[in-house]
C-alpha cells in the first residue's frame, strides 16, 4: 500500500459520504457497504444490489483489484511497475499492461488538452517541494534547484506505444519521473465500477477519496447524492449537493494540504510552468465527466490554472465544472451551465 500523503489526506476531506446526507438511521438490510485504505487514502463501496458471494466476496475482490493497481502505479512501492520504470535508463522500452497504459494515456491526453497544466512527469518538482516520497525540505528550494527539476519534467519526454496486448513505455531522459497518483483514485473508481457491473450490480456508489462513481439508486430507491465540502473549519459543512445520475464526479483542492516554512504557506499543487506551488485563490475544483479517470485528470489541471483561467477553459470546452474561490468575504461557489443539472439543492 502507498503511504498516506498530504495530497491524499486533503482529498479525503473534499467529498462527504452518502450517509452524511441521508441521516444516521441504520442501513436497510438490502444495502451492503465496505470500506478500507488504498493508495494512501480511503475507499468506500456501497451497493443496493446483491453481490455474488455477499460482503466477504465483495471485499476480497475489491481489495485484490486495488492491490493489483498499487503494484502497478504506486511510487511508494520500490517494486511497482512505475517505480521500476522510473529507475530505468532512458530509451529502453518498458512493458506495461493495458490497464496501466490507459491511465498513462489519459495523463498524456489531459496534458495536451490543458497545455501542460496537468503533467504526470511533474514528480521531480513535487518531490523537491516535499509532497512526494522524499522528505519535506528544511528550507525553500532555491531558483537553481527549481530550474534543475523543471528540466526533468515534460510529457514530451514520455512515449507510450501499443505492442500487441500490452504497451511499451519509454522516456527520453533518465531523470524523468512518472507519477500517476493524480489519476489513481479516478482509475480505481472506474475499475471497481467495471467489476461491479460484470457481476450484475447496477446500483452502487463508489468513493476513492475525491473520485466518485455511481449508478442507479440507493436502497431507498432514491438517486445517489454526494456533497461538495465547503472549505471551512466547520465539520460537515457543504457547499452544494450533487446527484451524479450515473456520471463520475471528482474534486481536487488546496486549502488543507499545505505546510508552512519560514512563515510562508506552500500548497501541494505545483504549477509545472513555474515549478512552484500555486498561490491563487481557487481552493476547490469539481468536475463531472463520464469516467472518474477523466474527471480526476481535469480537476487537478483546473486547480493549477486558477479561478479565471479555469472557468474560461471549462466554458470553452463545455465542461461541467464547479469552483470554490476564497474571497475577502468568504468562499464563493461558481459553476458552468453544464454543471447546473446535477445540483440537487443549494445550501441554506
């Protein structure tokens, strides 16, 4: 399993569970719910359909799926496929399975779409600032260190090639460091959804940190409801309630995942263009798309952009996006027209 990272801890706070919205009454007998830890964060799977073999079989199959994903994309596991790739010399093709290649390809595609705001090779900068497996710095990295790390970053230095039933991954410089943690939760939500549907389950809610997949209805016959947490110190405060209606929802944010050094606050979200943590006022970005993998890629890119650029990008591409911006008067929520149909009710 991955170690629990500050980024994962933040994402655990960004979306409340369904039970927080439906009260504290006992679950109906028809509902099955499992939870656990994975990828340095948590997962929760709630079903209102029976699973073949019951709860023990559900827990076993989900945990085996997540363990397999960790063995492929965990940068905290030195024996994982991604760690072995990162340790390889340049220009030596490395075989990866189709499931991992799908995540890599989404990272590359989102990188091009967002003009590099999402970059799955940003690991050297993330590590430099102390938000990866490396320890937190005792002083702010200087300009020379930032510049040196930036030279190791860029999806143009990464190549993915199909080869029969698998794929070949190659880097053009030895220092390239691939990190798919930004996409891991979304990919996991999608894979769990595929598992459930292969077993005939069509009514479920899946949460892997901030990445949510749902389909059908809960055990009371109502659509699944998910809350977007308000970035405040009030426990349980939420900004809006969303009914995904079979779509995926992913939320990223910056307001709780940071550290302070010499009186300066540093966010875990790094802008690849500057090599430094973001400093703007956008504190949360939620995206609704057909897959959690796609939404998970876009929410991080929007956080890098900042409120003005993020909203312009969302409108240009007709995305269902919900942003929370910190202002002098508190938090302001704004969203695109495409997000409006998913809003169940406003906070009162």
